[in-house]
C-alpha cells in the first residue's frame, strides 16, 4: 500500500493541473479540445433517409475521437447567436422544404461563418432556402430545382483533383456508389478537391470543394445519398477531414 501512495499523489497532481489550466494533459502532452460540431437535420425528400445518414455522419465523427457532436432536428439553434457561438462548425444534412428561416436566423448563420467558424453542407442540403440568394453564395454551388440533377444512380469513378490539400491528402481516385450531382449553380470561386465526369451533363462536375466566406471556411460535399454511399472509405475520410477543416482550417495527422 505504501508503494501506491506516490503514484496516487502524482495522479492527484495531474488532475489538479487539468482543473487549474482547463486543458487535458496526458503523459506531459497537451490534448487538443474536441471540435464542437452541430448537425442540423430533420427534413429531406422521401428518398433521402435523413435519420440514417445523420446517424452515420455522427458516428463517423464520434468514432474519430476529434469531435463533440450535437444533433438538432430543427432550425431552432440558428435563432440564437449565443447558442451558435458555442460550436465550431455547423453541419447541414437537411434539405429544408417547409420550415421558414427568420431574418435573425439568416444573419446568425452568416455571421457565424463570416467570423471565422465553419460550415459543412452535404448532398441535397444546398437546395435549402431556394429563395435566399446569399445561402447559395455561402454554399459555393447549390442545387436548383428543375435545373440541377443527376443520372441514374450507379457506380462511377471519382477523381481526386487536389491531392495536396489536407482534406484529400494521400487519397487516390476511387469508385463511388452514389448519385453524381450535376449542373449545380453558382459563380463563387471554389477550390475543387474531388470531381467526376457526368454522363448526364456531359461535363466534369465538382463533387467536393471548399471556399472561404469572410474569415470562415465552407466545405461542400455532394456525396451522401444514403449510408452505403457514406460508407465508401474515401467518403468517410472526406467527411471527417472536411468537417475538421471547416472548423479549424487544418486537419490532424
């Protein structure tokens, strides 16, 4: 028992250091705080099972060990600037069809990103708020009903357009099983990370890209029709890295 006392005393000292400094330290190495991510979901077209895809994205983030994740199935968090400021990144996995967005909520979202935080938009979420032009600019490219589209779902070859960016570093071209989104609209300068040729549009389409918005970062990921699409290893990696990049501007090794 006497031999255990010094060990217990050291453990107590480490705990006191953690409390006093508000930082986690393990074996003398500071552990960075987890990224606080807010997933906003709760609506989509019937063929998109948002409960399943949201659960899959949440699990990917939690399993990475880098995130503290909160899920909201409505837009209420956008109504409070103070509530939003508790997060580092907003993840939109929702095609909003019915719920109105107040002027305050619009301002809060734009201010959140413009101030230096992150926004990550996935799959059909860019079609939300079709009558709000600034949201389309925020997304870089956005789905416009009766203009944007895709051919029949089928496996296709996705090409890494930038293998030096932290989100796609080390990734190789891969086979995706998803909807290949095409003819998204927008003129904002975007940095394309993943692209693919669409037989439907007859063009090479950007599928993963990012753009700055004020001091913040927006990452747009067109993959994510269902859990099968999300489970593609490269897509899973892009989700984790993309949300981390949006939040912090860097990706942990």
